[in-house]
């Protein structure tokens, strides 16, 4: 077998001693490894299906808010006012791309235990998206900018201060990872966990909620495929991350076209069309997609 076949088998957890080669003289080919990996996934899914089917579903409980009229909280009013201001002061629209993050999910599964022991925080998929978004902003400054309406000027920021939307009991808040473009995966993971913890404990400071030049919202954390997220005031764009879903996908390989089960997600970029053209948005999204699909993060996560 070739080194490529060995590498592919290692990445997919395939035991080559159990694979029957279809090449000349019983040689194991790339297609044999892919077929073995897909067969293993199918078997695992079949085994898990009965357990999932028999598991009782959580019963929906009627909310005590039904039939009530309550006073709007100050936090909810501030959020609502900001959203209305943002939506009505910009020419907003949304572009969407689909991304194959199978490699990222595989490397995360391999590294997450050692990463947690070494860094003291869990390795979630979110830091990979933040890292890719920040890298792409450096090459596409029009997405990391602000219109100064009174002066009739545009400010292109020289740092990537990324706001992270965090859902809390008081409402949606957006703490900011300052200088995210200069952090590695571990740094982003630690700062995200720290800020989210402060939001949920009501210990976040005004300084930690201000200064964002770009925002990311993980709308898929509750199962949404994608969302038309609203661009915050004084920013040019916001990136929405949809739910990650396993499904069959057409894959182009050196040997031809195959179908494989992949981890897929949608990225939705909402942007201010006064500053960002559709082509600019597409170029930025394509850059983020290429970074995520290349998944060259092994060194950063200790693989």
C-alpha cells in the first residue's frame, strides 16, 4: 500500500489488516479504505439506532409565562433597541456557504482529552471557527471595518476584536475577544471560556463588552441550520455558524467522484451593503471555508 493509503487509514481509524484490497495482487487502494470507513460508520449507526429509538423523549413542559403580561427587562429593552438601530441604519443582507468540517471534527476528537488536561479548558469546535474568521479578516479588511457617517470616512481596523454572542438568562450578550487574530486555538479557547463564564455569572465588565470590530454568533448551538443574523452597530459584518450535521456528500477525489458521510455546516455572513459588496462577502466566506476545510491546526492543538 502507498503512504497516502496508510495516512488515510490512520485518519479514519481503519485497521488495514481487516481490509481486503481490490487492487492488483490484493493491493489496498484508497477506495478500499474509504469503503471500510463508511462500512464501520454504518455499522455503528445501526447499533446506536435501536438504543436511540428506545430512549424516552423529554416531555415538553408548559411555560409559566403562558397568558402573562410582564414588564420588559432593561436588558431586553437595550438589546431590542440596539437591534432595531442596527437593522434600520444599515443596508443589510446575508450570503451563505456550505463547509465540510469533517477533518476538524476528527482532529478535535483525537486531541480533546489531552488538550483539556494541558490547557485546562475543553476543546470545542468554536475556536476553530474564530481562528479561521480572524485569519480571513486580515486578508479582507473591508469586512473588518466601520463607516464613520458624520465624517464620511471608513476605518479599516488593524486588529481583529471578535465579539462572541453568548446566550444567558438575562438575554444575549456579546463579550469581545480582543486581538483574536494574534491568538492560537488554545488562547481563543481560554478567552472564550473565561468571557462566557463571566456573562453567565453576571460578572462581565463594560470594557469586556465593548470594542468589537466583527462578531460571530453560533446560531447552530441550538440546532438551527443557519440564520440571517443582524449586523451590530458600528460593524460591517457578522458571521453566523449553523448546526453541524452528518449527511452524504459528493466528494471529488484523484480516483474520481465518490459519496461519503461528512460533517457539514453552513456559514452565513450578514453584512452592510453600503460598505461590503456581494463579491467581497463571497471572497471572505470562501477564504474562511478554505481555512476550515484545510484544517491545518494540528500543531496548535498538540497533534
